[in-house]
């Protein structure tokens, strides 16, 4: 009784202090989040009313903090008539309103340039807070574009491979050597008028010049301070530049040696032009005609000539062209050129193997399934070319220019080529499993469905989806799923996909909670219904979106793994499944070694796969060991590095010990994990002995 009243008063004071601190901390979080934003002039200009409201909150906040510093007793300070609590609650309400308006601003910016949906809120706010500085977008370009990491402004200098500085070309063809230069690291002052955007730069340093008429000035008139506007123009200019680069590569195909041609044009243009000519050559031969380079792409052959003879002649020519590029790779090349030629070799080997298959199966017509099942490229704007009804059958042509309707066909599915700039990238080695997966995924898109490759880890599910996106030049965004994903985050992602026409690959999709998956099924279904209806705009979760017909959703799953949920039936119905099993490691190793300049690729590949099989059988069986496809890739990279080092030391290319390079690469990859966890004098010693003997 004597202390009851004092305790009651203390309890009231503690409750007031607790409520005040809770509101205070909430205001503090909001203030810390918004203060750097409204310190930027661009945000103040874009949101003047919110800027004034935040300035009032900022004054109250600073006055409160100064008063708290003057009266350090918490209970007395918070109990001063409840004014502090009411002030903090009022500030919190105003902050919530500002945050809602800020979210609406971000949504408007994303709808204006849909690739902003792939940026987090903080990243987009950071970009918008410096919108008057065009260079502020540079750190975020790799999330907005597939192959662009940097823009080349008029004030930048280009550094060619030889090291000389060059002024950016006013009009540079995509095939000029300047078009594959590297950027000097010099930067202009932030906020300066950097001038026109002349070119795009990829992560490997390849530069794609924009045509003079398509160069963008981000500081001109209405574009200044509006990144979503001029980035949209950059996207359109990128597609036109890729189309021009492919046209230049096609026109130059017969005017120079194949090796020089491959080095003088952007890697993407070379691979696409090569695919156009290959499709045209095969269908020309199957039609009973012969190819004669640039003088006449088609000519009726004399009586008595057979389709089989033309196909065998084409097979011999493809083998000779492949050997020419392999010889070029065995010489001294810059890293980017070596990567580009490696990707070309991978495609050349596959094209040679396809023609060999057609010859072995006696294919004599373009409508036979063995040919229709291949990935074929058609320029629909070329003279005499009709859209392949039912997946093919029309004549392919590779003319001097590529129009806007470049299509990729496989079986009954046809997809338009999207002209997304990719830079110099590696390409996936095509095995029979890869072909079947391509057919399933493209068939699913043709039916306005998604694709669902599933299988154990290391079977190439995600890489297959990514490589198919490269084949049709489409941006592919890989998203690693987890249990923490919510419906709102997935909805934002789907808005970006549907609006900009990108592909998504949701890795480990069955790790998402079942409750979220049920809602995601409805989100995907609404997009697929809109695609099936062929509409230009549609309503998605209350937002009116422009629909890009090129968008697609893919998922990958590891069934049976711990923590994986079973997909709901309504979600399974939206995807075509494709079972992925262990790939043909020997074939993949052989083609990879070919791309690395190995002549004895088949022998080295057989010994490599045998050695890794020996490792899996005789060494530790712990879960963290992987003697499968990932080990094959690691060994091939190590062997290519060793071969390059030996190449620099030796004058004769023919004297390079290829088998020794492959064996040393295997040992360098396998020794470290074996020595850590296994008997170094026993199992790893046996491994080193067999590797050194080439076994």
C-alpha cells in the first residue's frame, strides 16, 4: 500500500516511454531512409509536395533530438504531457504518406521503362537521386540489359587492342575493328554534359557502336533528368545496332577469310550470320542445289548429281571451316577473341554433326523430321523467303542485309529473334539431351506455356534455358528462389517480364512456400491468358501493363531434395516438364577441348572422363565431392590455361603435348580436395601416377 501509488505512476511512465520509443524508432528508420533521397535535387524536383512535408518532419526530428540531448532522463522526457509521443505518431503518419507516394513514383518510372522492375527499390532510388548525371546508371546497367555494362559517351576514349587511343567514330560499322575496342577507364566529372551515347560496352570489353542517326543525347531537352526516357531510346538503338552488326557480318561473309571474318565482327553477329548461312546451305543442298559463295548462292546442278552428294560435299566444307578456326585458336589471341572463337567452334561442331546425322539417315528433303528438329535461322525479309509453316520447309536465304524479321525455328515452333545485345559469351555445348530440352521449351512457348526442366544438380537445367535465350537474343533473368519470397516480390518481377519481353528462370522453384505458389500460379496464368489472346495491354493485379509477346517463364526443380514442396496442380498445368539426366560428359569434354585448340580432343576427353570415373569409384564418397560435369568443366579450363602457358614458351605449335596438358589439368583440379580429406600417399598418389601416364 505505501508504494502502490508510486508504482502505478511508474508503470504509466514506463508504458508511455515504451510507446514513445516504438514510435521514435519507426520515425528514425523512415528518416534514415528518406533523408539521403530528399537531399538530392532531382527527387525534390520530382516530388515537391513530399519534399516540403519531409522538410517539416526533418525540422521536428532535429528539434526533438536536441531536446532529448538537453534532458537525458528518458522517463521525464517522454512523460512531458505526451507531446513527444503525439509528435512521433504524427511524423510517422506523414512518413507513411511520403513512402506511399514514393512507391507510386517508382511504379511510374518502372512502367515507363520496364527493365527497372529488375532493380531493387534502393537501387532505383539511388539511380533516380542522381538522374541528372547520365553516368549514374552505369552500376545498374548489368541488371537492366543482358550484355551491356557500360555506355560509351562522346567524352570517352576508345582504346584499341593495340593500345592506341582513338576518338569515338562518328559512324562506325559494327564490323570495323574499332567496334571491338576496349574502353579507357578515364571518367568525366560527375554531372557534366557527357554528350551523345556513341556505343555500348559489354563485360568483356567488346564495344558495339550505335549508328549516327540512333545516337542518344541524355542531356537534350525533355530527356535531361529522366533516365527512364533516354534508357528506352538506348534500348531501341541497341536492337537496331545489333541488326546492323548482323547485316554487316552477313554481307562480309564471302569477302574475306573465315578466320579474319570471325575476328573483325562482334561475336554475336558472327554466330548469328554463321547460323543463317548454315541453314541456307543445308536447305539449298536438300533442294538439289549447290552453293557457290558470293557469286551465286544457289545454282541448279547438272543432271546426275544427288542430294546425298551435295550433303557430303557440304559436310566436307564444314569440316574444313572448323579446322581453320581451330588452327586460329591454337595461335596467340587476346582473351576476348579466344572466347568468341571458342563459341563459334562450339556451334561449328554441332552444325557439322547435324549434317553428318542427316547424311547418315539419308535425309533428302527439308521437311523431314531430322532436319525440322534442328534449331534453324531464317531471315523473313530476304527475297523468296516465306515464314516456315509448321516449323519449316521454306527456303532460307542469307543475303547482304538482315531485315527486322529474323526468326528461329525448331520443329513446329517459331520465335522472333529479339536482337538483345549479348556481348562475347560462351555457348552451351549441344548434346542430344540439350536438343530435346530445346524442343520441349520452344514447344511450350509456342503453346503459350512455360518450361520446367527438372533433374539432379549439375545436369544443366539453368544453363540450357540461358543458352536458348542467347539463341533467340532475349534477356534471361535468373532468380534464385527461397522460402522467404512473398507474393508482392513475385508480382513485381512478373510485371517486368511481361512488359519488357524478357525470359525468367526461377531456380529451385519448389523451395517457395506452397501458399505463395498458389498465388503465383494465378499471376502466371493471367500473363499466359493475355499472351494467348494476343492483346497489347492487360490488367495485372490492378495495374494496366503493356504486354510484350516475347516474355516467357521457366522454372527448374530438384525433385526429392529436402525442403522442396510439391507444386500445386494449378501451377503444374502451366508448364511443360522436361526431365534432365546426367549429360554426355565425354562429348561435352571433346567439344570444349576443340574450342580450346586441342587437336586430339576425342582422345583427351576419353581419358579425362575415365580419370574422373576412377575418382568417383576409388576416392571419398562424401557429398561435397563432385566428379561430374562441374569437375569436367574445371579440368578443361585448367587444361586450356596450361596449354596457353606452354604455347607462350614453345615456338612450334605442333610440339605441344596435348595429353600432358589435359593430364596436368586433371591433377591440378583433383589434388587439392583429395589432399585435404583423403590419404595423400595412397589414393591421391595413385591418381597422380595414372594422370601423369595419360591413363
